[in-house]
C-alpha cells in the first residue's frame, strides 16, 4: 500500500447504493488492517455537499465521475482532489464503466480528470454496483421471481435492469430490493459469479486480510 498514514483507508464511491454495499459488506474486512476506514461519496462532494453532512440518497442516480468534474469544477479546486494525497492515508476510488467498452479506456478518461490519481488504485464494478448486489445471491433458495434477474450475467446488470425488476416484478423500490439483497448476500457466491468483484477482491481486499 502507498499512504504515509498507514492507519487510514479512504474509499471513494459514487452514490448511496455504493456506500451501503461497502459499509455493510466490506468495511469490516478493511478494518482488519486499518484503524479508520472512511467511505466518501465523491459525486455528492462534486455537487458541493460536504462529506460530513451527507446521508446516502438512494433515489438519486448520479452522472459519471468525469462528466461531473468537467461540468462542475476543475480537479485542482475539488475537495475530491485532496483525497489522493498520500499523507491522508491509502485510498481506493470505485467507479463504474459507464459507456466505455474496456477498462483501459475508462481509466484513461478518469486520469484525464484526476491526473494525480494512481491508476492502480481504481476499482471497477463494471456496469454498476448493483451487479455486485446481484452476484452474491443464493437464487435457488429465494423467490422464483429473482430468477428473471439472474438470467443475466451479474456483470451485465445495470441500474435500469435493477429498477425495472424491482418495480415491475416485485412491486417495490430499488432501494427495498437492494436492502433485501444485502441481508442475503454471500461473499463466496459473489466471488464465483462476478469476475469484476473477484478482481476487486483479489486486488484490494484479500491483501489486507
């Protein structure tokens, strides 16, 4: 790891769904090494909301990281820019692939916006974090309706699939669906069914255990 403050890890995530996943399922894993683990909602910071006052807004879908930076502020003036200072600790920036077809292109787009970011500290949930929620489900033990969502490769699930399934099939909000999935989420299932989560785990989580 790279930070001068080796007791702190800052995990930068886009929105409420990402926050809940890392807070409930991965925070304790990282706390095996770090005394302090901060989960920071970076897209809200880019909208001018201070980190300490944020409450995850699960109904607001945010624009891509690079669009937010280009339209709102220059990287040098962003609070986000400061989180990549090694003196503040180690960091991981978690991003979606958005419309990019490969990881290298997506990394280059982020690095254009945040040139002081170490590209090796970027982790990808591929299309969206909801794919990791779905990846950890023991579907055969659950309501058969879930099979309609699981017909897809977990890494191919996007937010629209998730919302359409929650409202159209279950008659509930996407937040309710995510909450239910977190209660039943199994890390061993996620590792075997989602290549992107497996890569993230082996790159960032396994080394600290």
